[in-house]
């Protein structure tokens, strides 16, 4: 029951950190028109919400397996590398010749920072709880 509370805490804190990071990166320059800017902001906010749910599902699967610490770290690596897949797919779709690298690099930062803050917040809360739990179990067994 306590683990369920930790997952709820991780969900809430990661959602707050994702929205805060989204607000922080929205201060970066944006060269789109008003409609494009609004659609981009809505897409990134929706992507952050989906990422919170995806992270909780993956971390939940990792916690129920043996060797929790290793699996949690593996899920963290996967969640940190997933945004690069979007960049690779964009490069495949558009090619590298018609890219304005300054705009695209700012767009990458605007997309990566909220997603990485979500993954790191979830991992940090679960890692702290599980490391305390294993430390207490080792102390009780001795």
C-alpha cells in the first residue's frame, strides 16, 4: 500500500516538474507565427502528459521484477533516449539539407527538457524510496 502512495507521489511531482520545465522553456525564442506557436505548445504539453503516464507504466513494470535498482536505471536510460527517436525520425522525414539548425536546436531543447525532468523526477522518488526500503530490510535482518 505504501508503494502505491509512492507511485502517486511520483506521478504528481513528475507532472508538476514537467509543467514547470515546460513553462521555463517556453521563454526561449520561437520563430513561428501565433497559430504555429500555440499548436507547438499544446503538442509539447500533451507529449509531457503522455510521458508522465508512460514513465509510470514503465517504472511500475520495473519495480515488480527482480533486481529493482538495475531495472529502474534501465528504464531511466530508455526514457532519456526516447526523445532522440523523435529527432531521428524528423531527420529521416525532412532530410538534413533543408533544416534551419538554430530553430530546430531550440525546438529540441523545448521538447527534451520537460520530458527529461519528468523521467528524472519519477526515477529520483522511486530510487530514494526503494533504496531506503532495502537499507531498512538489511538492517532488520542483521
